[in-house]
C-alpha cells in the first residue's frame, strides 16, 4: 500500500462502505473503496470534477 495519506469521504456513512481519496504528488487524485483497498483509481482533478458533476446531475430514478 502506498504512503499517501487517505481521507475518508464525508459522504461515506459508516465504516463498512467507505470511499477514500488521496492527493498524489503528480497532481492527480487517487480513489479507493474500503471493500477493496488494493484497487486504486487515479484521475485528474478535472476528470474527477466532471465525473462528480455528471453523477450529481443524472436522474438516478431512470436507471
């Protein structure tokens, strides 16, 4: 596991279903889930911002 400090998302309600984020020295953002901590996704800040905006604007009732 990396030495980057991980921060639990404020949207993660309990200890069993947590999303963690970490700033990477290269300027990217790293994401992992508590269920699979060895699986790490890396995104640019612009890419992550776009993903979050898209998810917030999507009508989940139609899914």
